[in-house]
């Protein structure tokens, strides 16, 4: 018994001694990026299996043995970090985002691929780069985020989309937009613009053939793959609320200034013009007055005039947004839920865009080998638009055309119709245009791993959109009085697009070094669009707006349009020990859009990658990554009308007052696919502990069988038919660099820059030198030149002897007689930019962060019609003018820009290259300053993180262009190739936003 007690005593002694040697360590783990607490971080005693995890607020407690010298912290998406204990009992750890880990898995080609195993040229944009930004649409947020991706805002109109091009202009008449996939479902541009950026986890930009060819006939212009958020495995629920409030205003004009009232009256006097307001005051000839009487008459007008019309036609825009989201996961279910609301008043009076939406993503791991899920998004929007035609109804044009001495209101309180004969303020008020949209997109999928290496997946994807447009010409409005009738037009459509996809994926490793991944799949897509248009006239009163109140129905039409695409595809990837990579893909598409003789086509690719750093002969400590890759393959473009290959008849005609049919479209049974063959090569590197990294690449894309209308003799009863007319090439280089300049516990300073170039050239045509119908009559297609190269008469300046305009004939001689027959190709001058890119800096000091981005573009030309109208040779003296119009010829020997306006023969302004200007510019696109509340304070309100920020966009602009050089659409009601000319479209804006994000 005594021995037993001694043994127990000794055992207890050693136990208590061991316990005495153990110690407890507590601490908090946050993100170095936004200072937010990170739950679920694995905390290990280095070199042992002793571990714990951080709680919801990022805190942890762990008991460590006396021998422990450090703790190791690991979490997906962050670099693993080891911290020395050095006698500490409480430590705070900030984990850095791991660039490789964050983009470790890339969604591409019907499967996910580890970034380190990616053969294709894919740029990935993380959620933090597009979330919590003031821009209303996602496309505009992508500008400058990736090489090869060119984004030009259509306009500053709230809710406006953008023109997106990947590696140049890929087609002449079959569309240049990339294929956009949202969680696997193809979406159109309007649905894309309605997406909530804060719902997005990441965006992959697929650029080369190796990554795009598996999408076949839809991928010639590149592919954008969007993945929305879903809770990460093992993460606790995170509830987040975000709020933004901001103001916006139109960008300032560059290098031009509108005349003041005094300047305009002086200009009119010099041109011997007596305006209507003076005539109404009994002055028939301004030149006949004495200087004192003239000044008195002018002072009278100026005192009653509006002055700066922008005060009445433009406004400070306002944006307000609220969003709440919930994300999380457990061992079985991953989920993400969000609700959002945004109201945006535009910078033109009466215009607005309001959007509300929600998203629910759920994935359920029903069995170890089987999971299923759904991604559902719904967005509704309402938009009030103002008219933008190039006439008196254009609100923005009125800022430039109305004279500053003209009053806003008449003495009786009615709107003044001004010199143009119409008040755009009254027109915008009494002739409203509204657009309502409902965009829904969803996927339902199931995935089973029936064998160890085999995964089978089936998915149904739907994109259903409703569009409703209403335009009301109210009774009693000025325009209704001018036209002699009032009218309401309702039009719209419902678009139901679905895709069924089935894939089988075999992934296996042999001998620890041979890795294979084989994919086979089948896909079917169908689109059905139902459209309607209804018009009625003669409403009894402006207070009723529905068409049953119109006494005279005038138009009632409906239509249905459908197409289908059937596809079979496969891909194979092999790598040896993560060192040598080979990939290949093959797809066969069948489309209802093409001729009976060419309904099917095949698309393919091959690619290779060499991870040089894994070679034994590379033994350099400062080199962290070095790889080269290359690919070649084909893609297609099927973005044409659904029935253009068929010979169709119009049934809405009559013969002898009886129903009849008339030929409407010429058939083309040989109409075939537009096909692009792309070559791509690049090198990626990282050095000095990855503090400096970059990528340099080259691409060349040949497109043949270009889809475009082929002109035929009008004697056939037709003007054209859809055909394949030629070929085109796009080539260029892409380069990006990122460097960490300085980094310590408090500071992190990094710089970035990228540049992309593109050279577009038409290489063959069915007949050389053809009109480019999308250029508004001032562009051509010519072999050896870029698409839409300008076709204009060349201006030779002002003859200093007599003040007349001079023009070049085709033979180089100079004449004072304008003739459109002397128009010529302006080699090297097209609307297509030849280079674009971004550079900027990111700075973090403790809890403060600052980022700045500059965006630049150039090499393109723009026909500056606004300068032509507002700085004419006296033709538009009745409208306000730029002050530059004073630079006109007055006496022999004058070297000036404008002709003698007193010479009536010079008062006609012609389309010449006088008004063709370079579109180069540099913009301070984005500046953001933020502060993240330390977690020790945030926890007092049960928060995991609080961040406030201020952001400004388009703060500064440098350019030699007269006006604003960022031109997308000429205006909303004029359809031309993007950037061809400006014509008083909704102006670009600059904005200032405040925001706050709170996570619980």
C-alpha cells in the first residue's frame, strides 16, 4: 500500500510539473489587407500536432509546451505565417493574402484548374477589385484590370453598359462582344450590366485559343467567366452590411470653352448677324446702331438671359446604395445570400436608374461522393432616359446650342423655345421615356464522383429577361403641337435562353509524377425571343398613359425569333511532375443560323507550358517563378441574325388589297462560320521573394470568312445578302509588372503597370475598298488597313490670301472647291485604339490604405462633330459657339483655323479631316482612401470588421482632344462603330463616393 501511494505521488508530481511547464497563448488573427478578423484559421504549435482554430471574431487560445518556440498560422487564400513566441503570452497576427493561393483555382473550360497547372492565357480579377465601387455597371469596373481587355464606357448615362473587346476587333459585322458566362449560364450585355459587383467572387478573362476554343463558335472574341460567391468550407456565418452615398457631375470639356453672352453677341456683330431676340425688341440691324445703343441692347438681353445653360439642363447626380449579405458553410452546406438596392440620379435633369436585386447560392454535399447546388440571381431596374437624337430634343446638345442671352422662360412662364425652335427642358418633362427590366439567371447542377477518378456533372442553366420600353408624347406638349398629334408607344420583349450541359471528367496521377485530366461533354442551347410593339394616338389627357385610352390605334405587331446550338466537346491535359504541360481541346458545334451546307464546324486547340524553375539547372535563390507557355487553336463567331441564311418572304404586304407574300431576304445555303485562328506565347516570372513579378506576351489572331452583308445590284430587288466577305488580323503585345517597393509591419507600398497593344488589319475582301456601313458614311473597309478606316476629303487649311477653305484632291493638288468625290482613305487613321493600359500604386500604413489608378489609351482617331457644329465657319452663327470660332480670317496674310464667315460661300461646313482628331488621353481614373477599424475596437459592437472609405473617379484628364475623348456611342439614338464620332451623347462623369462596410 505504501509503495502504491509513493507511486501515485510521484506520478502526480510529474503531471503537475508538466502542467506547470505548459503555458497558454492567446491572440487575434486579422487580414493585413483590410484588418478584418479571420475565423477558422488553423493555429499549430510549430513542429507538432497541437492545434486549434480561431473563433468567429478571429481570437484563439492554445496551450503550448514549454519547449514550443513558435506558432504557425494557415488559412486558404493567405500565406502561411510562423510567429516566434519569445516569451509572449498574447500575440496579434496579420496574414498576408497569398497571390498564388487566392487565384489557386481558375474556373475555365467547364472545369476548375489550379493556377499553377494552367496552360492557357487567363487573367483573373478578384472580388476586391470590383466590389464597393461607385460605378453602376460591372463592365465599366473592369477597365484597366487585365491586359488585352479593352473597356470603353458607352456613355455617362446611369445604367449604361460598356463596349468590351478582348485583343482587338474580331469581326466586321458579327459582333465584337466576348462570350459572358455567369456561373455557367450565357448572359447578354443588359443582364451583365445589371449584375451586382459585390456578389462576384472572381472573374476570369480567357484570351488565348488554349482557354477559349472549348467554347467553339461563341468564343472568337474571347470569354469572360464570372463566378459568384459561396461560403468557404468550415467558415462561420458572416453577415455584412454595406452603404454608399455619392455625388457625380459631368466631366469638364478640355481645350474648348463655350462663349459667354457678351462674347456671343460680339461674335454675331462681327458676322453682321442680328438675332431673333434683338429683332423682337425692334432692332432689325445690329450693325446700324451706335456703339452705345448696341451695348444697351446687349445689356438688356444679357440681363434676361440664362447665362450658363448647364445650370438648368444638368445637375449633380446622386447615388445611394444599400446591401446586406450572409455567407457561410458547414460540413454539408455552403451558401451565399444577398439583397441590394441602388438609386442613381443622372447628371442630366430627369434621368435616373434604380436597381434592386438579390442572389441565393446554395451547395449541398448530400454524400461523400455526391453534391448538388443552385445559383439564382434576380435583378429589376427602372430607368428614365432623356432623348439623345441629333436634333432639338437632345438635352445635352442644348447646353452647347442655346445662346446664353436667351431666357429659360417666356414672360408668361412657359418654356422658351430658343433659337432652335424647341425647349428640350419642356420636351424631357412632357415626353418621358422609361425602360423597365427584369433579369433573372440561374443554374441547377448535380455532381457525382462515382469512381475514384471519375466525376460526372449535369447542369441546367437559364437566363430569362423581360424588357419594357414606353415613350409618351403627351397631349399639349410642344412636340405634340408641332407634329399635330399625341402618341404613346409601348414595346418590349421576353427572352428565354437555356443551356443543358453534361460532362465527364477523369483526373488521375500515375507514379506520383504523371498527371492526366480528360474531359468529355455535350451541350445544347436554345433561345426564344418574343417581341411586341404597340402604338396609339389621340389621348384625351396627359394624365392617362395606357393604350386603351388612345382613340386611334396605329401599330400592333408581334414577332418570335429562335435559334439553337448543339455541341460536343472534349479536352485533355497532361503534366509531368508539374514541370512540362500539354493540353488539347476539340469541339464540334451545329447551329441553326448557318446555311444547309455548313451547319456544323469543328474547333480545336493545342497548348504547352514549361515550368523552368523546376529544372535542376535552375538554382537561383532570388528567382521564385519562371515559366513560358504557348498555344494555337481556332474559335468561331455565330453572332448573326437567326434567319439570315434563309430565303424568307414578307407576309405583311397586300396585292389588289388581298394578303400576299413578297421576297424579303436572299438565301445563302453556303453561309458558313466566321473562324479565328490564334497564336499566343508568353513568359511569367517572379523574383526577390516575389516582390517583383510580371508577364510578357505576344498574340496574333487571323479571322477568316468574315460575316457581313454582300452588296448586290438593286435590279435584283435586293441590296445585299448575308455572306462571308474576307479576312482580318489582330496582333499585339501584352505586358504587366507588379512590385512591392517597401514592406514592414506598418507599411506596404506597391506599384503596378500594364500595357496592351493591338494592330488591326484587313487582309482580304470579296471586293476591295468597300463602304463600312457602321461608320456613318465616313469609313471604309480596305485591304491593308484597319477596319473602319476613315474615308474623308483632306482639308488643306485656310488660304491666307482670301480666307477660303482649301482641300486636297486625290492627286495631291489643292482646290478651293469641295467635292465629296475627292474623299480618300486616310491610311492609319481608324477609331480602333492601338494601345491602352493602366498604372498605379497601393499604399497601406497601419489601418489606413490608399490606392490610385491611371488609365491611358491612344492611337485612335475620332471625328469631332461637336467641334464641327460649335466652331463652324459662320454656318451655325445662330447657335452658341466655342471661343475658338473667333480665330477666323479677317485680312490677307492671316494664318487661322477658320474661313472668312462674311464670305457666304464659306458658310457650309463639310465633312473633312479638319475635324478628325487623335483620341489619346490619360485619366486619373480611380483614387480610394480607406480606414479599417482595429479589431480590438470593432469587437465592442460584435463586429468582425468595419471599414470606411472615400473614392473619387475621373478626377483629372489630360488630352489634346477638343472636348472629351472617351467616346463610346455617338449618342443613344445613333448607331455607329464605337468611337467613330461624337454627337452630343450623354456626357462622361466624375464622381465622389463615401462608403462603409460592417461585418458581423
